[in-house]
């Protein structure tokens, strides 16, 4: 998905917009590669004018955070194993009814999401878009009042 966004952004000459840098990637090498390729991306948390040094710092922090999350997860799983907890689904299989219910619930959530998106697109400018627009303008990312 990111690759297609990057390609589409380059073709249309528009930046890739992300809310936080760690949503784009938690890898310094990847972020610096995008910057070296001159792929324009805007991190709304930092604003449009964030310089490369700040972006590298945030990328390094995101990478370290990924490492710490991994270590905490491994430690938690090891502690659970020591307590005798059964982890994973080895030997346990979902019943046909559980699988059907899970599938129906997933389809219902997807339908609800699609409906809400369709209503927003058909309805024009919504309050959520207005809030997003004003938030972007406050951060000097979007200079126009129209979205």
C-alpha cells in the first residue's frame, strides 16, 4: 500500500500525508531512503516545515520504540509460559460455528465502514473533514480553507 501511495504521489506531484512518522515506518534507513529519493511526505504531528534532522531524530526514536516493544512482548510471553499459560492455538481449533460467526462479524464491520465512507463522500464536507482541515491549517500544512 505504501509503495502504491508513493508512486501515485510522485505521478500526481502531491506529498504522502501521515499523522505520525512511526505510522509511515519505524526504520531510520527507510525514512532516510525516502528523503534521499526526494519523496515528499508530510508528518502532521511535526508540520510541513520539519527539517531533515528532526525527521531523522523522530525516525531513530520510532526505531528504538519498536525494539523496546519487541523486548517487552518477548518478556511478557516468557513470563506467561513460566506461569503455565497455554499460548497460541496449538491443538485448539475453532468450531465451524465460531468461524462462521467471525466471518459474519468481519463482513458486518466492513459493510458498516463502507457505508460510512460512501455517506461521507456523497454528503460532501463533513465535520470530521472540517476538523482535519483546521488542524492542518494550524500546523501550516494546508493554506486553504477548502478541502
